[in-house]
């Protein structure tokens, strides 16, 4: 199933839109601009401030900011902790 890029800015469902493609490794997903946006949107929808989210995930604030800005590749273990706090699956975060 392929989703079209969202044309509406910051819609509640824009984290479903992605230009990512499925491959055997996680790295290409981490480089997708939408990953950080999806995490930020899910975090705010769950009513976490960045500070609260950092405390809940055990990640540093600078690391969460880097992930949400789409800079660098988050580790799979970080994605697992993020997904657990947001009560979702890693596959939802990376849009598989």
C-alpha cells in the first residue's frame, strides 16, 4: 500500500504520508524527513512536552530534538523506547 505525500500542512494525519520505501535495513527509514515529524506529532498528540517525553523514554533532550529534526539516524533501541512510550509500534513510526 502506498500513501501519497500530504498536501495539507500539519494535518492530524500527515504522519501517514511518506516518501519512504521498504528495504531490508532500517537506515533508509531513519533518513526520511517524515520520521521525526511523525514522532513529534505523536508526542504532542499524546500530550508530552519534550522534557516529559525525554524522562519517559530515557533519551536526552538533545537526542530527541535531533531525532525530531530528522538529523542523524536513531538507533533501533531508541525507536523501540519511543514506540513503547507512545503506545505504538516501530513499524508505525517508520511507516511500513
